[in-house]
């Protein structure tokens, strides 16, 4: 009888221990998933690999955005709606400019979108490190079978309702923007770059 009571007392401890281990493992997995865009080993990208892909794709141009410093290597989706953000960088206002006709070539992409896997989170968050870009950094765009290089000239933040960053310009420029890490209601981080002649 004493043995049966001892056995009954062990089961709750075992169950609680199993639950604690599962919750701990789940928490660790969530942290890894959240920080995946900052960890090249999880995102599958590092600056050297992005630069190599940039070189290897020379002559095989589609519409593509490369920013080696922050490991951005994504397709450019022109027009459409916000669902384009799920597939790469969204060319928000094609009528306002592009590398061929000049004007304000505006690209936006997600800053942070959580996915089920760390690799999925990294892939869906291409502009996670946009704040790490500095004036003078290079950005490369493949557009309509030609490669264009831009140098960053300005970096600033705007409120979420500021749409002037998408306005047409008289000079050719590339404008990148994304939500801040605090979310879409906090504001936008904006990068402006001019073409390298």
C-alpha cells in the first residue's frame, strides 16, 4: 500500500517536469525564431555570400534587390497590393519612378514578420537590419535586364502617415523604407540613395 502511494506521488512530479521542459524548449525556440534575422547562421546568409550571389547573377537579371552589408537578396515585385511584401521588396509606386525612367524608385519590405521557423522569419524580414545601413553604403538593383548601383545619401525616420517619401522627384533616386522595429504604428525608417554614374 505504501508503495502504491509513493508511486502516485511520483506521477505529478514527472508530468510537471515534462511540462516544464516542453515550455522551456518552446521558449528557447521562440527566442531563436525572433532573433533569426540577426543571425547569419540561421538566416542562411552572410555578407560574403550575398556579394558572391550578386557577382554570380551578373548577366542573368530579373528584378532584384541586393544590399550586401545587411544580407538583402530579394525579388522586386512591381505594383499590386501589400501582399507583394510576402514575396520580397514591393515597388510601391511604379508610376513615380524606376531605374530606367528616373524619378523616385520606392521599395518597401517587411522589417519583422514572425514565421514558424527561424529560416522563415529571416526570409520574411528582409529589411530587419535597415537601420544598420550608413551613408555611402552600396545598394544594387537588377531591373529590366540591367544592373544599377546606388550609394546611400540620406537616412532618417518619419511618422507612419508620412507619404511624402513616395512622392515623385525630379532627380533619379532610390527610396527604401520599412516600419521601425517597434511596429507599423511607431514610424518608418527611410533610406535614400542616388545612382552611381
